[in-house]
C-alpha cells in the first residue's frame, strides 16, 4: 500500500525537484539583492543569477538569452503575449486566430480583447483527435490578422498541434505566432526556430520548478517582435514586465529547465512506456473505454480515457488513493464538461465520463499497476449499479463510439 495517493496529475502541477529547491535556497536569506541595485555586490549577484537562469531557459527551447522575459507563470506569459501584440499592432489589424481547445489562459484574454478592445477573434474547431486543420488556419487569415495563438500540446489530452506547418503559413502572410507550450517544454524537444514561432509561453511548476514563475520567449530577429507591456513600473525585463524580479523563483526555473534538458530523452521514453502499459492493461481489463486525443502525435506522459457509463467525478471519489483529474483541473470546479473534449465532438455524457492520467518523473511501474487495479474495481462497481450499462450489454452498445476493446466481459454483466 501507499501512504499517500499515487500522483498521476502531473499536467496540473509537478513537485519541485529537490535539486531545484537546493539551487533556489541561497537566494532567500543570503543572496537577497535586488538587481536594480547596480552600485553594489548584492545587486550584481542577483543580476548574474538572472543571466544564468535566462541562459538555462533559453537553451531548453533553442532561444537566446535576451529573448526570455520572466513572468509570474504561463497565465501571465499568455496575457502578455496576446494582449501585448493586440495593443502594439492595433494599427495594423485587430484580428486574432486561436483554437477551441486552448487553455483558458489563452481563450479568456482573447475573449477580453473581443469584448472590451474591439478585436475580432476566430476560434477554430478541431477534429475528433483534437487537431486543428492547417488549411482552416490558412483560410482564417485575413488582411487584419495580427496573431495566431495555438498551443503546442494539450494539457488535457496531450495532443500535439501541427504548429510548425501553421507557423510557416503565418510567416508567409506576415502574421505573428504565439504558442502556449507549457505542457510540451521539458517533455518533448522544443526549438523556437525549428517551429518558427514568435512568442512561446512556459511555466515553472509544470516542469518540476516552483510555482509563481514562468517565462515568455519573445523573438528578436526575423521578425523582431514588439509588445505593449501589461505591467508598468520600474522598467524591469527591458520594460516588458515591471516589478522586482522573483530571484529564487527565477533561479529555480533556470535549474528546472537545465534538469529537463539533460533528462528529457530518457524520461520521455520511460514515461511513454508506463503510459502505454497503463492503457494496455486497462483496455484488457475494462470494456468500453476510449482513448481521447491523437495517438501518434501526443505527449508521452498523458492519457485521457473515457469510461463509458461511469461518472468521472464518481470514479474519482471511489479512488481516493489515486490522484487524477476529470476533464481539466480548471473546469472540474465548475462541474462543466471539459471544453476540450466537447470541442473534439465527445458527447457531454462521455466527456463527464473521462479521466486524465498524467505521469511524471516520480511515477513507476508499481504506481501504474496499482492505478489499474483501483480503476478496474471502481469501474466495475459503478457499472454494476448503472441501468445504462445493463442496457448496453443487452443491446451490444448503441452509442456508435469506437471503443478500445470489444464486448463487455461476461463477468462484468452478471
Ligand atoms: C498550467 C497551464 C497554464 C497556466 O500556467 P500557470 O503557470 O499556472 O499560470 C497555461 N497553459 C497550459 C496549457 C497549462 O497547462
């Protein structure tokens, strides 16, 4: 048994790596200087720490040090990128293109610009696998379009978007591209120049760094991207983000990026193997489950599964010893079916019957096998009292969904 729930919710947040914490600690009580103090050593030490961290963050995404702006997290990075472009380029146009499956930290700033700043926003749909159609993006671009914001990897399904193709088209048309790459950075290779993106958001606490720190990559060459700052004050971060910098957080973000760069390849294949094991075992043991998202283009650590005839929330309540997420962490509080799964065409009831499993560095085989056992039992228990499940077993399923595995097993129907 485990003394605390098995954590399979790494897309919601990750633990701070102990080596990251260790790197941060001297910057609380010892090196507490403010880099704005240019006249003494305390300030210089802080300045050097930012330089080093900027280098570490940049190295993970193929950027250069001066293209990294530190923020309080990806929500702020997304806001700065989207509102910053909309304001700065307002005289060129007011049209923004984004996708229905984006995180609310992208969708909500776009809604704000539409409702309060006179912008025109096109929200593109996705196919059943959660991918946006590159041609649809091309068609959505008009003379007024200034920005396309498309995430690299979905926090809910792990699905990867064809971002490189989108960026190529955008470049031809002179449109800037922003990507919320929070879930991709540190899990799969990300290179801003290979992708051809102009702005990229990342978050410390999604890659084993601390909470409350993030970064925005802002392209400096080809083109040089300009942004209207959203926070005004002392002119920190080259005027793009005023406010005394969070030194320990930034040092932690740098250390986390450095660690990710060194361990990513091994960890990705290890976690991918465990994720496949989870899906294989579940599909062998539980009938009527469906994998949501793209199979080929997907993060290695994420599995989003629908357990038909079961309420995701009820399932989670039954399994207090495994920590997972139903739909998105943000929408589960509002008890609304995930907007991501709905955009993929999943009916409301099936969206509610879905759980997200996101593995991490701490996940091992025992965790996966334990989760499989818990799920198998919990799903069977809930289905035993489900009249819909009874009916489906009698009729041989009527929902028209393509399930992972075939017929319900005899043991389940009795
Ligand atoms: C977690 C997350 C965010 C928000 O990041 P914070 O640093 O917590 O503000 C934004 N986008 C995606 C895809 C996320 O998963």
